[in-house]
């Protein structure tokens, strides 16, 4: 049975007080309403992380994650945050390769491979995002794009490290647009991802990897998406900023 995860990506939203207030709402609802084995991961801005880790103590269904990490161990990189720092505050996950980082910060698969290595070396779990743009889908390149993101971003890993990853399929055309991939479209890609993993690392590894769907996921469409055999949860942007919506999405796995 794969781990079911619903991860919230707060992006660059919420000041410190707002973040703490939303997190308290979410943890209280989870305590009262979540009955299954699913895990919630809140990926907050760096500023909030240390305090949220403290607030999360005692809630075993809630983990914290960062939204990025620098690829170097330490050094003269003004304004950057290292994997070691993220680990030191008690976070467990790091989103890597989000399409906004690929698009606005020119993060390539080669750079993301380095980030993946350093994040894993500090005992953190990457939530590694892959997905095609609308133009790529329309040109029928989506399978080739996903394959190259896997091959260049994470397929250099040994089997032990690879097994620690969480993957997130996020079609770029569905992120923040209100357009969701249909459950059939999402399942088709998730099955493809699992088949690629199986070809590289074997069936057992492929069957064990949690693969999230992201892109305008909300409480209405989550039940159908999460019912697909290869979809193990969601990476949630907009709806993770509303406690009711986020916990409703999480409760799909109750
Ligand atoms: C995201 O940014 O990872 C995301 C899925 O955003 P949204 O849910 O808002 O589409």
C-alpha cells in the first residue's frame, strides 16, 4: 500500500501571522476529521518553517516542507537557503522542479538533479515535480517531455535514494488556471511514469513510489482524481490556502 499524501504549496503567500493562523486551523481540523493513514505536508515559505514545525508537534499526520533548496552545501550565495538549514529546523520535504521555478528561475533538469542529490544527502525527501506545457501537449510531446524530466532529473539516483522520492505530475497548463487534467488524462501520465520507473528500477520500486497529481485540484475534483489506480494524492496550490478546502481534499483518503 503506497503512502497517500496531500501536500499544500503555499508559494509566496501569507505573512508570518497569517501562515501560523492558517496552519493552526488546518491542524485542528485534521485532528478532528482525518481518520485514515494519509499524510498532510505543508510546504510553506522558509520564513514560517521553523515555527510551523514547532506547532506541528503532536500531530503525527502533518509534516512540513520547503519549496526550494540551493544546490550547494553552503557558501557565498546571498539570499539562498541550503538543504542543511531546512533539515535543521525539522522539515522533512522539499518541493523541487516546480514549473514556476523552471519557468521564472530557469531551473533545468541538470540543476534539479544536483538539488535532488543535496536534498537527499541531508535526509530530506524531494517532492519532485514534472509536467508538460500546453504547447508541448498540443504538439503531442508530453510523453517525451515527462521521460526526459525523469531521465535527466532523477534517474541518475541509485535505487535506495530513488525510493525516497515523491513525484508530482503537474501539467503546467493546469496550474493555477482552474483547468484540471481529466482523471483519464492524469491517470494515463501517472501510469506512464510508473512504467518508466519500472523499466529503470524494477516493478517493486515502481509500485512503491507515491505519485501526486497537481493542477487546479479542489474538493470537487479530488475524489475522482484520487480514485485512479496510479494517483496517490495531490500537490495543491490555491486550495491549500483555504483550510476547509485543503482538509476536504485530504479527507478523500479517509
Ligand atoms: C501548484 O502550484 O503546485 C498547483 C498545483 O497549483 P494550483 O493547485 O493552484 O493549480
